């Protein structure tokens, strides 16, 4: 009757696991910087993102997933506060500036609201690992060295500690995952659907992520125009990369 409730036990278990994962990660980083580069980085990111959810579900079902999220939030704040206390501030921080602009509570809540996107980025990364290589081989598209896109380096920035460090790590990983996924998607879209959209506004809006949209077949043309444009770009002598693709190192 006086025992610890299962939910709190699960929170404590996941919190301790995250702490152990942090210690292991730090020790591994002391041995090799490959910890900060994909594909090794993928494993360590998993330790702090989706694997705790799996562990929580295994321990307690759906309540365990909620418990793991609570543990992750507690661990996040504990790590940030401890890191800030041990390393000390060297001056002003981004968190201080952002909190002055938004207020500390509003700023922290806004940051926490971004965390569910971790699931989307994790799924994108899984697709990059499991799906694109097969597509690239079948369609003769270029492959990429993931470590050049997905890596962590912002921890070397002078004065980056605590909350600034954790959120900059998150963005460091996220931008690499998203940029690599966008690069792969450009190859796929440009190869199979090189036809401009009827909406000029849409063409303008997507031109950042699909810069070659301006050279695709005209939206008011015919399939013959699309086929001709396709044949002019893809001659079989080079990997089937998106139009205007710069030379990049392959894996």
C-alpha cells in the first residue's frame, strides 16, 4: 500500500536510464568523435528520443509512454541546469535574450511545443536509411555520405551551455536530417514528375526546396514537352540527380 506507484516507478526508471545513456555518450565521445556523426550518431540520438518511449510502453503500456515523456522533460531540465552550474556562464546567453523577449515561461513552453517534431524527424531519418538507398540503386540516383549532413558540432561553440546547448544540438541534428531528406526528395521529384505546377504562387513557394522547378516542363504544355525535357536532362551518362544538382561526394 505504501509502495511507489507504478507510474512514478516508470518515470524514475526511464530517468535513470537517460542519465546512464548520457554518461555512456560522454565516455564514448571521449574515445571517438564519430559519436557526433551519422550513422553512429543515429544510435545515440535514439537513446534520448524514441527508445525511452519503447521502454516505457514495454514497462507499463501507454501510461508508460507518458511516463517516459515526463522523465525526458525532467531529465532535459536537470541536464541543462547541471551543465550550466558546472560549466558556468561566460556572459549573456541566447536563452536569456529569448526569455527577455518572450518571458521565461513562454519561451520554455514554446521550445517544448517543438519536441513532438522529434518523431517526424526520426521517421524521416529511418526513411533515409531504409528506403532511399534502394530507390537510388533502382533509379540510378546519387547516394550521399550521411555524416556530411547529419552531425553535431555546436557543442564546440564558446559559451554554449545548458538550455542553449541542448536546443542547438536538437536543431543541429534536425537541420541535417531535413536537409538530407530534401536533397533525396529533389532527386525523386525531378526524375518522376518534372512538370511545373499550374499555380505560379506554388512554383515560387517551392522553389527554395526545389530550385530546379523553373527548368521543368511548362505547366501549360503536353506530355511530349515533359518527355522531351526529361530526355534532354537524363542521358544515362551521369547519376539521375535533380536538375542543376552540384557535384557532391557520394558514399
